[in-house]
């Protein structure tokens, strides 16, 4: 069953407004790395056939759909989706009752895995940062290895949702440098918005490929973002021997003020569907 994360913050947040039993239901936002959601076709422009198995079977699609239906989130941030066509088909054939609109723009990954978003709330402006270039701590040029996808979500959330999938741990020290550079760039983008408007409503969701105490997360938390599952002992990466929490929902203070729940779905069904567990929050407007 869904297990609530405990919320521990370095500084005590502003008290969330009180809501009566008849108040509006919280908006539910989830993030999930769905582990190599590839279609059956060989894309000649990417190294998509490197992954084994090379595509998601009907049985695995059914397992993924069962978890997403169980979550029933209003907004779902996804990682490791091969293309829009596949996600549109999956949404239409397996998630039709949830009423989602698909957002996916092709990113930079050599295997073709992209970040994406499903929403049944109004979708506004969409921004891809795939072409953005920035320097790492050693002065070398970097870019988002997949993308930073920014989606404006309308009422009742009224917030920008940023979807990330930072550089993996593969590659040793250079990978760590690249991942920190990506996180630093995300922090700068959010920091600039917060400097313009302290009440900026936004969240950053996805697979950060690093643990809560890492420099990757530190740079984002020092920018003022709040880790919705801070203090939880639940893991989001569910494969031995790397049982860790590397998937996060990070909120700006204005959005965190409405946080009413934060959960990691650490069930056997989730572990069979993907090597990551979904993370879901509830936010009052």
C-alpha cells in the first residue's frame, strides 16, 4: 500500500492553510522512471536496440498501466520513454479512463530515452532546455543529457512542472561532474524565477541519479527547494545492491506550503513493473 513519507525540513516551513472536510481535494503529482519504455521498432538515429529486452512487452505495459491507474495522479512526470508515438498509444490504449494529455519533446539521449509528462489538468506553455549549453565546475561545456522539460500546468495546481533525468552514475568522476553541472543549471533557472517572485509556484520532479546527501541534491536544496520526502527511509531505486532514494519531488516554498502528503509506492507490483518506485505528493492550492 502507499506509505506516507515523513516531512523533515532544515527550516520549518510556513504553516499550510487549514482546510475543512469539504475543502477542495489536493492535486496529486507523481514522478516515475518507467525503465526503458521502448517501442518495437529500430530507430536508425538512436542506439535503441542496445537495451535488452529491446522493447516493452504487452505484459509489462499492462503492469505499468496498473500502477498508474492505482496512483491516479493528476500530473505524472515520466522518465525513460522512447518517443511520443509510443506514449500516445500507451495512453490511449491503457490509460484512457484517466483523461491524460501527453507532453513529450525529443531530448539529447543517445539511446533515445526522453522525459515526458501526462496531465489531466490544463497544459500551458511548454519549454525544452535541450539546446541550452553551460559550463561545469571544470569549465567544460555541458548540456542536459536528456532534457529539462518545463510545463505550465493550470488550475488548480497553477505551477510550473520541471521534469528531469540527470546523468547516470555510469562513467565515474566525469559523470559526477556532468550531473552536478545539470543540477546547478536547474538551480540557477529556479533561483532566477524565485528572485523575480518569491511566491513562484513550481516543482522539479524526476530521476536525479543521486542520493539526498549528495552535492547534486545539495545545490538544489540550497536554492530554496523543499524535498517532499525528506527524512523518509523508503527507497525509490529498488534493485539490489543499490537500494537508494534517487527520485525526488522538489517544491518551491510557495508550493510546499500546500503540501499535505508525500508517498513512495514501494510495493512488489511496482518493483515488477520498473526498477524505480513511483513517488507521489498531494498539494492543496
